[in-house]
C-alpha cells in the first residue's frame, strides 16, 4: 500500500471524544517503550508524526491519525507503565480497555511485543482478554534490529510455543524494526487486505 497522506486528527482522553467511527481503524498497543509510536512513524515514513521518547510513558492519550483520507491509525498509551501512580495506572487501563471494547470501527489491534523479552504476564493476559472479548488482534515483535537472526528466530519460536499452550491457533505475527525499517511492507499489506475485506457497513453495531 502506498501512503499518500498521514495526518494527525486529534488526541482524546476517552471514547466519546474520539473522531466519528466512520472509517476502518487499526490500533497499536503494548507495554510502554515497546516502540508503538516509532513503528507508526516508520510505517508512515514520517519522523515525528507520533511522539516518541526514550522514557516510558510518553503517549498518554488516544491519538488518531488519518491515513490516505481513508482509514484511522491509533497510537495508544502503553499498558503496565510502572513509574506512575497506582491511580493513574488504573485510569489508563480503564481508558484503553473501554476504548478497545467499545470502538465499533476498530478492525484490528496490533499487540506489540519487544522481541528481546520472554513472554510477560501482562501481555499474555492482555491477549487473553482480547480473546474473551472477541477483539481481533495481531502480534508485532518490535526492535528486531536488537537481536541477531538466530536468537531472534529462537525467541519468536519460544514465544509462539508459549501462546500455543493457551490458543488453538496463532493470530497473524509480524516482525518489525523502526530503526532498520523492516516489516513495513508486511504490516501495510495486511492492513490493506483487511481494509479491502471490511467496510463501514460491517461494523459491530451498525
Ligand atoms: P510509550 O508511548 O511510552 O508507551 O512508548 P512507545 O511504545 O510509543 O515507544 P516509543 O516509540 O516512544 O519508543 C521507545 C524507545 O524505543 C525509543 O527510544 C525508541 O527510539 C526506541 N525504539 C523504538 N523502536 C525501535 C526499534 O525498532 N529499534 C530500536 N533499536 N529502538 C527502537
Ligand atoms: Mg508512544
């Protein structure tokens, strides 16, 4: 898919502030610092479209971007950010789960996992929650430039094995590097395929 335009639309603190749910929407979620905002910039080939930071907890709102005047891409705050207050964490958690559960035009959620980390409870639980709620998701292993190819393959095989203890089949899995710009075509091709198969008439509540 060719990206002709990518524009920031707005930042929202809750579902009712989000843009009208009239276009296919893809969200990026995962732990703080996993590389959500960087991946969005890499996909859109824009340096600073989504704000990134070396310090976790940079993205604190639901950020909508409109791509090719045709679909929305959403940058979400990271879950499980430890260095904030318990109350703040609960507020984020609520904001994220409410948005994902109730956003009718949300077609797919990309769950980002740092390829260097062994399976973490918080990610496994989040995916399990998506399964229970019937939320379609895909997995993106990020920062693959940080591992050599054999450790990367080993790490991903182990992760898949762990998931298969819980799931009968795996969702689509992607491997990306915002640094090395890898995985861009695969993710965009997938978005394109999904966009071609789902139209606004098919949204959950319409
Ligand atoms: P929050 O908004 O805090 O939840 O974080 P985020 O998931 O949006 O992460 P962000 O994109 O801000 O990136 C966090 C850090 O990881 C930054 O220092 C990035 O430069 C770095 N980073 C992101 N993607 C990659 C990658 O593919 N490779 C490498 N080497 N570093 C990356
Ligand atoms: Mg971010």
